């Protein structure tokens, strides 16, 4: 630890020689000019804000809204605090709520004195882009490439920006700039240790930031990755997307919806996946994860936990159980795995990441995930195919045990035993959805009435037929 602290001081001294140090307020004011966020106490501004997260020793997160005065960014901090160069609507730091991105930031780990010298050398000779700001965050560096104009965080833009960041990370993180061989890929929503807040060395060693280069247009960054085909990135939209109703109009017309979906960040209902997926993934990342992928193993575990409806307390217990085995894999003193990595990774326990692509999870974790076998069919087409195949087997007697039971038959069977039941009674008793019961109820009633009619006819026939002696 003492050696690491000494290295941290030397890196600051080196950066002071070649760059201009700026304080916390000036750094963030440059990223977020006056008028970027909502003024404190002025909800009528209807502007997005920044979201800061400070973690306690137990890993619990405390969120703070950053308004245009930037007061929250300049307060003294004791715990691990992260902040991203992105503005948000609402209180959740999620892709759905993201409004604008003001800089693309990269986390470069395993940086000693030879690596920081070579980093600046590569920037000077245009091997890699010259960062607008370089932050000394502890064992590594944070490189900020500030945009000339903020980019709207439309879903398609986020997809393009993620592709750019992945490719640039592989170029910036090379054998000369880091002692760690495997680059650690991060998404565009990633949070970074707040400038001025404590590093892992304590409050006496805060994150310091230095101005080094100019601002960038996205195309200028793409020029450094010519071997990657980014056709379509030229179409990144810089204009506001028009909608039939503005957010302010929706707030007035649908106040309950606005409070629930925008302010509180609540999501629409969705299917919960069986916990088997979570248990399977936990077992894999416990045994198979390698150095360079440990953070992402826990990050993806948080994604699967939310997808499978796993309680947050259970997730935290499982995640922290990986601390010791993950740290035991460390081979480089500049790349220890610590509790703060887990705390940061658990930020993805969020509804907005449940659709995180399988291919990305595989890339980030270094673990192969084979897709479900559909014989080349798209998912919707495969579902139709399987349903038709199942129906054929039932009709021809090939599937008499197992398989999906008929919902219509379940409604019929219940009505035969309880002919006076209402639709709500059937829903409660069978567990079928309202839509399913309402769909099959008319046909089921016809079937029940037919059987009842046949029963009455048989009974009447028995009355009219004389009993033989």
C-alpha cells in the first residue's frame, strides 16, 4: 500500500509537469456549462440533472441530484463516490433516463511510471487521441474526451457510442500503456470516481484532474479506429427527436404517469425469468472467470439477478462471497480486486439493463454463451414453428405425457365442476391470465351448456322409459 501511495504521488508530479491541474468545480463546469442542468428549486426549468452516487462501507448507495450550481460535486466526500458525464431525467442513472452525454471517459488500469510516460508519448504522436482531461484515480487513470457538443442519448446513439468506446478502449489500452494485458471494456453509462473524492488510499489522497488536450467531435475520435467499420455512425443525430406530445405536456396531462415513470423511474411489467439462469451464471463466474474480467462477472450477475427477480440482499451476499476467490487470482500488484469493484458493479442491478445483449456479456466476461438452438430461425418465427409442431403432436396423439396443457381445456374442466363460476373465479382457481380466460370462456360455456343439455336429455329419457320387471 505504501508503494502504491508513493506511485500515486509520483504520477501527480509527472502530470503537473506536462499538464495544467484544475480544481473540481472548474473541471465539471467545463463539462457542464451554465444552463446545462435545472437550477436548484426551479422545477419549471424542466431540464435534466446529473446523478451522483456515494457508497457507504456496507455497500449501500446514496443518490444525490446535481443541479446547475454543481454544489453536490464540490462537497467533501468520505466514501467511494461515482459520477458520469451524462445528464438524466428522473432519479435513476439508467439508459432510459439518460438525456445527453458530454464526454466519453475511459478507465485505464495498471498504470505505473513507464506506462504514463508512454501514454503521453502516444498521445503526442497521434497513436491514440489526446485526452481533454487526465484524472489520477489511484492505481489507474481516467481519460476524458470532452465533446464539442453534447450528444443526445437516443437508444440508437447509445448503441453507436458503445461500439466506438469498445474499439477505442482496445486501442488506448495496449501493451505500453498498461501492465494488464486484457483490456477491460466498459459501456458509455459507466460511472467514474468523482474528482476530488477519496481514492482507495483514503481521504488524504483525493482524485486529481489535469487538463491536457482539446474537445472532440465524435468523428474525430472515430478517425483513430479506421480498421473498424462504423457505417452509420455518421448518422448520429444531434437534433431533438420530435414527438406528438412534449414531456411537459405529458406531465400536465398525465401527472400520475409522470411521477411513476419519469420521476420515480418505475418500469412497466415484464416476465420474470426462472432463477435457474442466475444460479447457473453464479456457478460459472465463480469457477471460470479470469483476471481482466472479474468486475464484469459481478456486473453481469447483477443484470441476471434483476432479470430473474433475485432479491438485492441475496445478490449482495453472493457478490461479496466472490471477493476472496477473485482477489486470490491477482498476479499484478497494480490490479488487486477490491470491495469497491463489487460495489460499483452492483450498480447494474437495474431494470434498464435486463436486455443487455448476450454477445456483450460474453465479450465482457470472456465466457462463451451459446445461443438457444433455433435452426437459423428468428425468435418469433421459431416460437410459431414450435407451437404448430406441438399442436400437431397433440392432435395426432404423439404427445400424451408432458408438453403444454390446453388452457381452453382447463377452463372447460373448471366450469364443468363449477358451472355457476364467474370469470374472476376461474382466473383465481386456474392461475391463468385474465386475457386467456376471457378468450376461452365463450367456447368453454358452449361446451358446458352442450354437456348440460345432453345430461338433461338423458335424464328425461330415463323418466319416459318404463322400468322392465
